[in-house]
């Protein structure tokens, strides 16, 4: 099932994408919802980020280029970081390059959406706590990484976390590829088997540190091929089974239409 959020007029709404139509729903996708009976053509509504995350956690440098490069042992302490929920935007919105710099990096990623409260959950059981999966772009301004190793500022600017287009609840996360196209050219395309910290281990580890809650989003790392880009560039992050998340980069104060 593909859950979406969308705008009709000034109203924000939720729905289930079914082919080319969206069946409107009411309620909370995590705890209980029902169809309203209204159906819209997907092409006629503006899609929003498919959820308003509770919190957003990313993992750093989590892909190798080839299976031969996979380490024998997992890192003792994975590199996790938080991104503010205020950085979330939806499909077709502009990613705004901060003042004083002229380029930022795109990072196409599989984003895991937690559906049930999870504390100290084993690797074996952890996928039962996952609601579904969406595509994320972990936009990054490495110019703002602190020399002491802190990434927070460089990951946190408004518009730096595009999510969408939908949350797919029936995905096999071990059988997909994470892709990106920049201005129509292929840049990233790696199977999730090239993750250094695999999905189960990653989320189970987090639950041994913090209680995960419905609506938490975990960005699982970006494959080789992410690049610095500038105003006017168009990035499409894609996981075929979920959809394509397209955004355009814009300079501060210069809004540009994506299409
Ligand atoms: Mg990343």
C-alpha cells in the first residue's frame, strides 16, 4: 500500500495511491484510518512529503562501492546524526542553497518509517516495527561540517530533507536499488546489500539507545556517486518500487519551478 499526503486548495490531506488515483483517508496512518470515499486524480493534486516525521535520524558513510569492500565486522559505534523536522520538504519543492555558498551535495537514500514504539528490539524482530519505506534526499552542505567532526549544521538547513513521493508498506528492503539522476544523468545506483551497517542491525542498534516512535524516519545512507550541485540543477532520487522524488536546487530568494 502506498500512503501519500497531498494538498487540495489550502487543505492538507492524506490518501492511498492506487494507480493514477488517490483515495482520500482520514485518521492516523499509524493507529487507525478509514477511506472517506473521495477519490482524486494524482496528477491533479500537489503531493506533499508523505509524513510529518516525529524525528529524523541519519547514518553517515554507510555504503561501499563493491561487495569486496564490505568490512568483516560492523563498526562498534555507527555514525548517527539527527536532522531537524523543519528541514523536510515534499516532491517538486525547491532545495534552497544557503547564503554564502554556491553548492550542496545530494544523497539519495532509502528512508525507513517506524510504525510502532520500539525499545531494545532484536535484529530478528525489528522489521515488525517498520511501517514502510520512502525515498529521502539527505542534502548536505559539507562546507558547514565542523572541523571537530560535527555534522549538525551542514545537515540542518531548511529544505535539506526532501521525502517522498509515498510511503510503500509492502517493500522488501533487501531487494531494491537506491538510485539518483542529476539533470537526467545516472549518478547513483546501488543495491542495499552494499550497506556497511545493514537495515536490521542499524534500527535494532538505535532501539538499544533510544525509544523509537511512530513517525520516526531513519535515513539509511547514500550509495557511491553523490556529488556537489548548484542552483538550477535537478535531482531525481528513486527507488523503483516506491517512486521518484524530484527536486530542483535554487539559490536563496530565487524560487524556480521544477517542471
Ligand atoms: Mg546521508
